[in-house]
C-alpha cells in the first residue's frame, strides 16, 4: 500500500470526527466514556487544519495525524487510521516519517488501547497516567 500525507482543509473536519468516533469507540466504551456526540465534538473543537495532515492510502483519504508544537515539545494528536488498515505497518511508517530524532514528542493514548504498543515500539515511554489516559514521551535521541 502506498500512502502520502496531504495538508488538511476545513472540509476534512466532519469525516475525521466520524473516523475518530469509530476508531475510539471500543476503547471509550470499555472505559465507560463513550458519548457519540462528545467524541465528535471534542475533535471539532480541537481541529486545526494548519497542523493536521490527512493520510491518503492508494488515493483514498484513510486517516489523520496532527503535530502541535509547544515550546520544546511536539504533541502528536488525532492520529487515526481506518480500522481495516490498522496492523499493516502503515502507522509505524507514518510515525517514522514525522518523528524527528532531535526533538521531544508527546502524546496520550487511552488506557488499554492496542495503539500503545505501536508507540512503545517507536521509543515512547509512559510519563504519567490516570484512569483514562496514558501520557507518553519520546525524548530526543543522541546521534551517532
């Protein structure tokens, strides 16, 4: 499968909000936190097209990822991929393309989410956690 990242536009907000609801539903239900309106609204409120890229696989919009710089860190947010495309190495490939070895990256993942293993494979470590979220960090790596 071939993928590219394209710049997001305002019109992408609705389908990404829907993708978010579908992708997060099982984890949010398991945590007793799924609200079909809130899961979409939280995305719409935080969506910034300037920071978001759409994952296009074989010519079809299939996911998103946002990179939000904050001081010395960059937060990875709204990293969603259609369920049928997960587990095929696409997420790993995308992370490798956006994570810069010289910078600190942060993200949060829902407790019990299988996505946590993906992040751990890419050097993210747990920084803190609560009943719902695990906050992870990937510090800069020394160059050889």
